[in-house]
C-alpha cells in the first residue's frame, strides 16, 4: 500500500514537471504579449480571450503529456502494475485541471478537451509500460 501511495505521489510530481516544461516550451513558441505579467491572474484571464489557438493547444498537450507521464511513473513504481494507479493519477490531474479552469476560465472547447485529456493520457501511459500477461 505504501509503495502504491509513493508511486502516485511520484507520478504527480514528475507529471507536473513535464507539464511545466511543455508549457514553458509553449510560452517560447507563443510568448505572452510584451509587458504582460504572467503572474497576474487578471492579465492572464484577459489574454486567454485573445490567445492564439496554438497556444491553447500547447497547454492541452502539456496536460496530456503530464498525465501520460504520470501513468507511466505510477505503473512503473507501483507495487502492483495495476491500471488503478494510472487512473488515480489521471483523476488527480483532472481535479487540478478543473481547478485551473475555474481560476482562469477559457473557451468552452478548451475546458471540455482539457478536462477529458487526463485520464486517457494516464491510461495510455499505463498501456505503454504494463507488464505483458
């Protein structure tokens, strides 16, 4: 049980690092407008209204890859390489994603796609590394 808990914690931490790295890449490709403070939530809320679609897709890609990585890590580290650990890590990412959407609302299409990308991402990560029966 303890190893499975550690696996999920490690999965969330490592998956979050992947999200950060891919979002950082996205901000390099689609930089914020000149003079915008990226720590100002009100400025971000305004920016989201006119953000390029590519920048929004980079965020979804970051979230998907973070969840995929979390599924891989949870499966590799967990005591039993069971799909349950990937689902738990994907569910935790989903909760974080919903909280993010509530804090910084975006277009409806973004909210829908972003919300549904986490658990499939984690399950794909599980499928990549699951032991062969």
